[in-house]
DNA sequence: GACCTGCTGCGGATTG
C-alpha cells in the first residue's frame, strides 16, 4: 500500500486555504511531518533551519486533527519570545478564521479582557510562554484542569533555545505537571534548529520518550565565504593614551561599502560592539550625505527602537542593515537578507549556523558570510594567545566545522536544581499545600524532570528550604509556604526561572531609549553611546533608577562589557589540526592568511605538537586542547590534589610551586592514577558556585551537584590525564 | 563569565 500524498491528509478547509494562498507544493519537512502528526498519538521533533516552514509543518496537521474531532479541542503553543507569539498570531489568525477555530495570544502584554475571553471558552489555539503558564499554575491551580482538559497537542517552538537552560527545565516540569493534572499523555511537537544530535532534542522534549524525528534534508549550503584580517597596532608604551583602534574603523568602512544598498545582518558579539559599529556606520552615512541605513538591535534597547530596526529590515522600498546581538538569531520575521557579517569568533558552531541561515533564503541566491578578525601586532612582548593568533584559529575552526555540518550536541545533562526550588514552591501554590512524598513523586519519579535525585537529597533540600523560611510544615505534615516563601511566590517576578540584572532606564525628554545594567556607574557630564547615537548624561537618579540624557555630538567609549562563551572540545581539536595542517586557507584575504602562517610558525617554534606543559614564568600552562567543561574539570581535579589551577583558553594554568614543571607532571599522574573523586570532594574548596536564580536556596551538596552537572566534564578531564600517563608509559 | 528571554492581581481613577 502506498501512502497518500501528505496534502490529501489535511482537512478540506485547510486545503482550500492553501489553494487560495497559491501554495504550489509542501516543503520537505511538511511533507514528512503531516502524516505523523495528524493521528495525534506521537511525540514529534521537527529539525530544520529558519524559514523552512516548521510552524506550518506542525500546525497544518495539528489543526486537521482538531477539525476531525468534536471541534472542542485545544492546541497549546509555547514560545520563548513574546515577539514570536505576536508574529505567529497574525499568521495563524488568517488561517483559523476560515476554520472557525479561535486563536488566543496569552502573555504579559495581553490585556485581561482578552485572557477572559479564553477563560470563558478554553478551546482553539493558545499561544503562550513558560512564564505565563507558570503563573496559571500558581494563581489558578484549581482551574488548570478545566482550562486544559481537551488539549490535543503541545507545540514548543524554538526548542533549541530551551535546551540546557533553567528555563528549559521549568518548561519540562510544567509540561509534566500539566499531564499529571489532566491524567493522560499529551503529544508534544518540538520545533528546533538543526542540532548535532536530534535524538537529544527528543530526550529533552520528553524524558524517556520515543519521538519521531523529522529532520530537514541536509541541503548543501551554497556558501560564499570571506575572512578578512585586521592588525591593531599596540598602545603606546607609557600607556596613558587610549588604544588607537584603527582596525574597527577599517572594518566599518568595509561594511559600509560592501553592504550599503542591500539588507544585511552584522554580529559583533556584544552590545558594546553593536553600539560602536552602529555609531560609526551612521556617521559614515552622514558624511556621505545619504540617509542612514544602519540600525542597532540588542536586548537593552527599548521595544520601540528594536521595532524600528525590524521594520527597516522588512520594508520593501529602502534597504537596511542591522548591527545586532543574538536578539536576531531566533525566528523573528525580518525577511531574507543578502549577507551576514561576523566580527570576531562566533560563539559556537550552532549559533554561526543560525546566523548565516538568515542569508541566501531565496532560491538560487548564495549564503554570503563575511568574517572579520582583529589581531594585535606581534612584538617581543606578545603573549601566547597573540603569538598563536588564537582568535583567528577559533574563527576558522568554527566556520570549517559548520561547512562540515557538525554542530554542538545540545547540553541536556544540567540538573538545574535552582528550578527544582521554584517548581516545588509552585506546586505548593497550585495545590494549596502538598505532602513531601507527593511532591517527590511529581518532580523526581521516573520520567519527571528531576528524575535521579535521591529521596535523601530531596529531604535535605526540604530541610534547608525550611531553615530559610521558604517552606514550613503544618501538624498534618502538609508542606506550606513559609514567611519568606509566601513573599517570593506572591510577587510576579516568581514566574521566570532565570534572573536578570537590575537595570537603569535611559530617558531623553520623557522618551525611554532602553536600559543599562547597573554594573557600570555613570556620572553626569559623561558621554555615552546608545542606540547608535551619542548622548550626554544630564542626571542619574539612583532611587528611580533613571538616567536622563540629551543628544550630543562626538564619540566616547561605549558601555557594556565584552567576553567569550563556552567552547566545545571538538572546536579545540579542529583548531589543533589547523595548526598542524599545511594546506592554504583559500577563503581568507592576505592578512588573514598571514595570521594563519604566523600562528602555525609559533605553534611549531614552541613545539606544541609534543608539549603538554609550557613554562609561563609564574605559572605553568598545561595544554589539553579540551573544551571549557573539560578544562574546568581538570582544574578542579588538580586543585583537589593541592595545586592552584584555573581553566584558560588552551588548557589549565597552574601556579608554579618549588618543584616546578616536574611537580605539575606529578600532579597530572596523580589525577590519572586515582579514581575519579566524588563531586563533594572535588568542589570542597570551591566557592562562588551560585549561577542560577534559586541556587542560594540549595544546600551546599546539591549546589555542588548542580554546578558540576552544568559546567564540568569530569570524565573527559580524567580520561585526558590517563591518556597522558599511557603515552608516557609507552615512550 | 557573551548573549538572550519573561512576569499577576488588585485597587483606584478615568472614560464612554
């Protein structure tokens, strides 16, 4: 028997709508997703790039399923962004109008009236966020059942954005709790970018589940690639002058000439750099006497300014280029762009893939990526990173891995016990109090989000939370909120699983431009760059947390701090093979090729092929070529054996002891010969382990477990030490 | 440690 074409499986009114919209054919993922979603009895993960029609691949069959039922069913769509919900609402409403299925957006900006309409007749499509769902569980625990009893599907958009985060753990928990309230399994459909291992995305969508994976045909990337190198002269020796910063200007000039007249995206890796380049490019437009076409976009700019940039990109009769952070990495609709620029090393292979995927969407158009790399001029004082041209090699390794279609596997090992604290307090709110055993079953039993946490550990958590007045127990054994817990749960900030810094609002003549984290203090009279323009600080109000500014001219150093991300072992391995290789990098300009040659020369001069340790004066550098999680774990292992070690870019830096290099080798052998220590032992001397929102409410032993699960690859570090020992035994 | 994301209920005033 042959399967009928997917199109014929869709409900009649949906087919009519598609005819009306003049769809010529279904996309590959749609063709394959429709037959598995229509019956409504399987979990499905759809992996494809932006604009390959993932949303329709989920909604067309899900709505078909709804129409084939009694018409009273509900589809819950969960998105990480309000902006995405608003986008989706516009698109879905047109389709659903014809089907007589209501669509309700439900998030923090939606009015009570609109929410009330859904409450009165909860069916159709509900578009919401994890936080709004959390609020429903907390404030209307008793109505969750009546709201959601007819749910046929949960669709999670941008699944990859949830994996490996405390917010993702919260989502898993909410979906699990939802099914426990309703008393049955609800099919889950996850929409994800292409990931290194899609089955891990499935394991995230439903722990211990068995999803159908629908992955987009690996269509070859028609990539046009250019890497340009820029050399920055060193600051003067007396050090009282600002660094010259010629290179960023040269990069801005190249961006200006190669991008004006088309739509593009520029990713300089930090808000600070976004401001710097947006400002330079705006000035260049002024000098050239043309209307500005370069717009900034980042998370601290006000919604209005961001909307202005998105609008500029979308409109047809003028061109625009956005200088942006990862705010434009997710699926917000900004249309196709001609090219993408990456300044400095991309944060990860997966993120670079998402970014470049914004270009070359129209048939026949290539994907254009320009990568700009600044390195300091070499002299006899240059440090190891400069000599090795590390940033250039990291950029190259990341780009090559992308062209080889390798991506970081999603990080699913994190325990995120911070979120266990939240979910436990939320359960108390939902049920008006809960027994410890019931809570343990809901949160930690097989298939639950915190599966694997022992009863003893759970009890230790409850005791600790009680000691902090977060919870208390009544005479019947029922657990309730304590004084502190009551206050926390009854504030709206409780619903988010993640923290954010306290921020100052930047205001000019009554209009909010955006916000700044408080870490940077400002004085009046200072000039700042914000929203691509220069402002004079008139007044800083520490009570209202408002910075009043007025427009001014001239530039000064922008705000925000910069830095790096977490690097996977595979990227470091690829860097090493690039150092060892001889073949030319033929998609780089002369200067970038020069950096490659200089890096390789340094690598061979320092004999890094054979060396494990390198004398750095006061420190010894242990070269591992592992990822950050491996390096950090090795630093912990060495610390536990009495050294003073910390993870750095190429390995672990160890403070020199009287025994010198031999002593360090001894310690590595020691690590290799001993069994892997328990996490408690490993992190016994570590402090400052709190990273997530409720980490402060965890007992030390659980904080250590949670930290280790997120940041340390102990097995990898131990295996590395063993491999060193084995190599020495055989020579 | 880069980047990013999200948020209720209620009371009181104002308006149609």
